[in-house]
C-alpha cells in the first residue's frame, strides 16, 4: 500500500478508514494507493462474487468504485469532517470474469458542499471494464455510529 504522498495525520485517517471498512473486507477489497484526491483499490474475483450468469456482480463492482472514490477524498477533508455518497452512476463496459480488478478514482471538483469524482475499473489485463461518476456531500460532524448490543 502506497501512502507516501500523505501527511502523518492523513495516513492515520486512512488507516482508521481501512480498519472500519467492514463491508469492503467482506468483499475482499484492498487498498493499493492513496494520494490527496486520488486512490486505487483492487478486488480479486471469486465465485461468491458472481451473479447467476457467471460474471462478477455489478454490486461488487459498485462497492469497489464507491470505496475507491471515498478513499480519494478522505485526505482532502478537514478534521472533524466526513462525507457521504449522494449519487453513483456506473457504465459497465465489459464483463469481469477472473483475476484482480482495479478501481482508480480521482476528485474532479472539490466544492464547499459537493465533491465530484470519477472512477475507472480495469481488469487484470488492463482493459477498461467500467466507468463511473459520483458525488459526495460534505458533513461537518462525523456521524456517530451506534451499535445495538
């Protein structure tokens, strides 16, 4: 994992985000690199991520994209600030059948309320498999996560 372009505080925030990415862990999403405004995450295609026609389920790819865009913007957020996905539009261009797929995300516009990002997904041969546009809403206070015990 390459975090060399980040400050110590940004690296700590990324480490916390990785630790708290429970759904991503379930899918097998792994962080490859993060710079301010740019991130790459990957996912190994497994049988349990396939839909009934034998290709990787679009929801698994959507989760990979959503995670990659989130990690691209985390280093750009102020202390005490978080963000949440407002929308996500994906164009699936080719089926993903095997190997490790990679999502690369970048911030297009860092607004005071809305952050616009794009992402591309590549198969293990480097072929473009999906593109996405997404928006996040800045939240001034991190929401409390309540776990019912």
